[in-house]
C-alpha cells in the first residue's frame, strides 16, 4: 500500500462523489488514491445494496451509481467493525487486519447479482434485515426512555462535546462496574451477534467476554472505542449540549426521532470502522461530531474529514491543501 494511511468512506461521501460530473469525480478519485488507501466498509456495501433493492423506480438509477462505485472498489473492502472486535478479542490479532475475506467478497458479489436479477429470495432477505434494524432501534429508544427516568436533567446536559465525552466514559464505567451489568452489556452489544456469526466459537466468545475489564480495554483500544461509541449512540439522543439554564433550547447531541436513529445505527458502524484507520471521510455532521469526540482526548489517532457540497462542488479539505494524517497506516 506504499505506506499510505487507510481512510474509511461512508455512504454520504460516496453518494456525493457519484453526483459529480464524471471528469470531476474521476479527478477526485485519483487524488484520493494518491493520499489514502480508500476503504469501503461492509456497512456501506450492505446499505448501498439495501437502498438499491428497496428503492422506488425513480430512485433506482441514483442508488445503482452508489452501489457500482462501492463494488468497483474491490479488493479494498473492509470487514464489519464488530468482526474486527472478534479478531482482537477472540483471535488475539494485533495489529488488526481490516480486509474482508475473499470468500465473503465473492458471496457479496453474488448477492449484488441476485438483486440486479430481481431475486425474490434476496428481496425477502433485505426486508427482513430492515425489520430487524427497526426492532433494534425500538429497543434502543426504550433504553433511552428508561435513562431519562432514572437520571437528572443536569447529568444529561453537558456544557460542550468534551463534557459529553466525560458523561459517556462515566456511563461505560458504570455498566462495567458490576459483574451482572457488565455481562448484560457485553452480551447485548458483542456476544449475541458474534455467536450468531461464529456458532463454533461460542465457548471462546463467552470466555473472552467474561475476562473483559476496564484495564484490559486499555490494551484493546479498538474494542474500547467500539464499546464507548455504543454508549455514545445510546445516550446522545437524550443528551443536550449547552448552558443548563437554557436546557429547553439546547440541541440534542444527535436527533432522537426513530427515523433518525435508524440512520444512527449505520453511522455508528462507519465511525467504529474508522477507528482501525487514519481517517473518516463523510458529509454527515453528526458522524463527524461523534468521531471528532475521540480525537482531542487521544482515544483515536486519526481524523474525521467533513466534506461539504456547495453549488455542485464537493469540498474535501484533506485533498485540497488541508492537513492529512501521515503517521502509521492504522489509527489505533
């Protein structure tokens, strides 16, 4: 890879690139590859495929452009963020290998072909995936309502983003504070899905989760950041930022409606994937805010690059004279 830093692309960025005139888009891709190794996370592949498969006819062409752009980036496809946690905790892989396995790449390419052929089975799988996603979000919303009942307005109204970071760390420490709450938290956000993906490794997964402590997480920084990010997205929709005296007018860290929280689930995985890299390229302000919260305190040695669209121009600061991380390839 010629020592270039790895950079995660999210769907908002890739979509913005596909909306550019072809000459501009090709030029941006060239410069992007000169500076970074651009990675397409599995979440983007899944999201692009689902958007194409479930879209209305008038939106098919736009979604197909994003899907094509993502699939044409093979072999630079990145494993799911939770799979990277599995590699770190269960396989004890260090440094982490972010690449998707070749067999899984072929399976996804077959899935794309099935969707393009109008496969009913694949469309059914997509619809089931959407329903599962809605169920997970409903569970998160209920958890947030419980948090509001058991916590004070003051505790959910930090003055700034750094204060929100402190709240999140304290909340994670509380969840990890007793054996019972720790087991429930880790099983909920790690264990259940890991066992579904790796049924032959259930015992090793249980043993690894039982051994997790806050001290161990300081040695497994990607897993630490993954768990902290889980907490951030749990509490952000019920936390406001600003003076406590103006609480009612203060904005939430992230919008809390169910519609936005469905998108938050995807955003969370993009940010988590970036923790294995040196940069995240996004056009999403909320995602940029959440990723940026890990930079100032030194939790992530990377950079979130917020790209903006204006009058048909996509401004990418890191590619137009801005500072680009130049340390090791990964960000952990």
